[in-house]
C-alpha cells in the first residue's frame, strides 16, 4: 500500500468538501440559498488509529431561524383545518 503524505490527504479532503459546498449551493433554489451556512468541522482523513490525520473541512448546513419560521399554534391549527381531507381508501365492490 503506497504511503500518501498528510498534506495530500488534507488537501484532497478539503477540495472534495469545497466541491460539495458549491454543489449544495447550486442545487438549492435561490430563495433558500441565504439559509445555507458553511460550518467547519475537524474530520479524520487518514492515518492509522495511533496517529490519525485530521483536516478542517467546511460542510453546508441549512439553517432556519425557528423564531420566525414557526407559525403560532392558532395559525397552525387554522392552516391544518384548511387542508383537504386525505383520500379514502378504495373499497372493493366484489360480490
């Protein structure tokens, strides 16, 4: 098994993470892109258990402010009551 140096492992993991962040932003509708937050995490990217290699990677996180996005209980009851009833199961009319 060839030895890959730590700098290469870290650079490859960071490049992959950045591509995933860009893809997440691309695939998110424009109206919701402002909710994407890129968070940093330290992840193991290689190395044996006694000497792991870690890299700081950015990952997309879709955040929503709960104080502005949650309807009040009365408005959610009102919204639920205005929803159409689910379809009833088909009944068999076999003799």
